[in-house]
């Protein structure tokens, strides 16, 4: 599905949340909140509304968003309980095909990261390959909590942008 922005603007809030509710992983409240900001001039404006909502949250809210994300190559991937979006993103980066050494390294670093920060490591899998993800996971474990909170939220926004682009026509493709 790829709707133009006029179609998006005409959606009831029920349809808007059903269709766009997972652009931020398991955070349909964000989509539900920005519906009030219709009409959106274009996809960029919708994306900006989501960004502004996230930026206005207190640190606890930002960390809450991060906590709604599944681990990379974690339990949800193994048990098949990832959201469709997340499954496709993780598979695209090869996270579903780690060898056993890689898998135990990722599991160990994910736990170390969560232990240190109290939220999971989040990275836009579609913009990174496996080697890059493994390197960042280990490097980012060394950061300060505030740095990682901000960095994780930046990655959430990248994931959101790509998910939105799969649902809504980009500005260049809208009829004028
Ligand atoms: N933890 C984490 O980064 N999860 C994810 N990243 C991504 O691109 N999709 C995800 O589910």
C-alpha cells in the first residue's frame, strides 16, 4: 500500500492508527496523538509532527519508546513474535542468520547494554549491515546514558521515516 497524503489526511483516526500505528515500534499512541495535526501538507510534515511529539516527551517517555523495541536477534526473533516490520528489517540486515559465535556475542552485548542503560540497543537495521551493527553495539555500550538515549531516539526516527515511506507516497510522487 502506498497512499498519497490527501488519502492519509482523509482517514478516520481508527484507520489512521490501524495503518500507521507501528511506524514507531509498538507505540501507536504517537500515531494516535499526531492525527490531531491533520491535514499534513506532505509526508515530511507528517514525519515532523511525529518527531516533534517525541522530542517534547520527558526523558522517561523517550526511554519508554526505546523499551518498546525488541532486541536485535533476540528472543522475539527466535520465537517468531516480532512485528512484521521488525522481522523484515532484522532479516534484511542478516540478523536472522547469525552464526553461533555471532549470536552469543550479540546476546551478551545486548544484555550488557540493557544492564547499563535500562533500555535496549536500538539501531536502524535497514541502514546498516551486520558487521556495522555488531561494531556499533559494542562501541555504544561505552557511552553515557544521556548520549545513548538521544542516539537511540535518532535511530527510532530513521526507522520511522523508512516505515512511513513504505506506506505514504514521498513528496516527489504526490500529484500537485
Ligand atoms: N533493537 C532494534 O534496533 N530493533 C530494531 N531496529 C530496526 O531497524 N528494527 C527493529 O526492530
